[in-house]
């Protein structure tokens, strides 16, 4: 696998360039890290030159096209990204080889959050696949540190090694798992607060399955079920569920999917069609999740929240869901969905209170399609 590293600083003693050189040294034999050295020679971007780009721009585009992923480290100047990295990205805006490219962003200066946020926004606008799990801020004590000092810091070595592992994992999974790793309107995994919470849940370099369990337990235990607690407002987007700390089962599943995706773990949505009262109609949908675990494949989990009679847990390969199918009228909807069902979005966005949602719980009738 090839990673192209871009430093947004032209300074000879740049901490960002030093970090990227350390990443190159830490890369295992299965990963080739190449540092692009021509950003200082790139002419200012001019759309009139798109029909015949200068040689330096063609070199950048060629190396981007050949890379499986990009790794960018750039400082902050006056609360913004450097002209160096912005000019490089301008030359890639109209380049088809950049679209959907996995990109991770390293922030070598904890105080440089303005540039970090701006760079992420630019990359998302350019249709890059931002590798959130590998996009981290390094806890460096100073910006005046060289490669030898960086390599002598066990925490930094561990973090940068983890960055390589997470980029490689994303690249391998992307072709088939892309729909279950991406950010969207309702599973907005790139929302800053979600990215921050996902990073907090992944602290300590835990294994992927352990991170998935932490995310599950956070949503199950810390986010209140709207009907259990009669708690407004009605939420639908993952970010709103996190902000307000409440959601119906469907909304909670959106948040769990977002936290997992922000950690580079493929996650989707699943549904059950259950009776509301014993063994007879009416029916409603119940929302839960499926997470892809390397050792087990797709594994269903239910973070709706426990209560007397409901005891869901994360214990792969055994499924322990909130509601078992108890009669022939109920069923598990087949498949794993990358996005919420329209009936779910309608119920959560067209009603103003949790009572109104309860009176209009979503159902799909007999129109069940595998996604």
C-alpha cells in the first residue's frame, strides 16, 4: 500500500515535516510512505492552465493518483491553513484522481484547531474520504522537536503507528464497505462533536472490537431513550442525539453508527418489525445496528437502552438484543442498511413531540426490501 505524505510547511525545521518523516520510518514493509517534496515549486493555481497544467502540478497529480491514501500535516497561520497546502489542494480540485481518495490529517500543534477544522472542511468539500480514525492531534510539548526526539517518545510512536494501521484498514475495506463508513445527513460522523466523542471512546489504543463495545455502551447507557424518559426534543440526526442526550431507538442507532464510522469501523442499520401489543397488530419498526467485526463479520447490537425486561449487551459472537422475535407475525427485516429507512426519517422529522412520534411509530407494512 502506498501513502503520499504532504507537509503544509516549507520550513527546514518544520515539526509537521518531521512528523511525516517519522511516519515514514515507522511504516512496516507492507506500507510505503512517500513524502512529496515539490510543493514549494508549485505555481499559484490558475484555472486557465487546466488544459495544460505545469509540470509541477502534473507530478503532484500523478503521485496522488498512484497513492492509495494521503496523509497531510500542516501548521496554522493566522487561524487558517497555509498557502502552501491550500495551493496544492487547489491544483487537485478539478483532478478526478483525487475524488474519494482516503485522506488522514495530522495536527502537530494542539492549539492549531482553526486550521485543522478548515483543512477538514476543504477536504470534505473536495469529496475526499476523510479517515477520521487516523486524523488526530498529537500531544507534543513543543513545536521545536526533531525526528530523534519524536522517535524517543513512546506515546507519539504508538499514536503514529496506529495512524498507519487505521489508514491501511480503511483502504482495504473501502471498496465494499464505503457505504458503511461514510458520513451523511442523518449519520453525520464528521460532525465535530461526534468526531471528538468517537476519539474519546477510542483513547488508549484499544483494539477495534473493544472500541466498538465502548461506543455501544456509551449510546446504550448515556443517551436516554425518548419514550422511556418522556424526553423531548425529537431527534433524528446523530449529532442532535449527542447534543440533546436523547433519542428513540432509531435515532440512537444513527448515533451509534456515526461513532463507529468516525472510528473507521463499518456500521449500518437494522430493523425489526414488532407487534405493539402481544401477538396481534398494530406493528411498528424497531431500530438497531450491525457492526462489522473482523473476527465475526456483521454482528447486530441494540443500544436502545436497558430497563426491566430489556437486557441488551455486546458479547460477540452471541447476539443479545433488546427484543427477541416472539411470534410468527414479527420478523427481522433482512439486510444491513447504510441509511435510515424513509419511514423512520418521516416519523422523526414530521412530529414535534415524543408523544406524537409514539402515536405515529414508523412501519413498512409488507413492503420490505433488502438493501
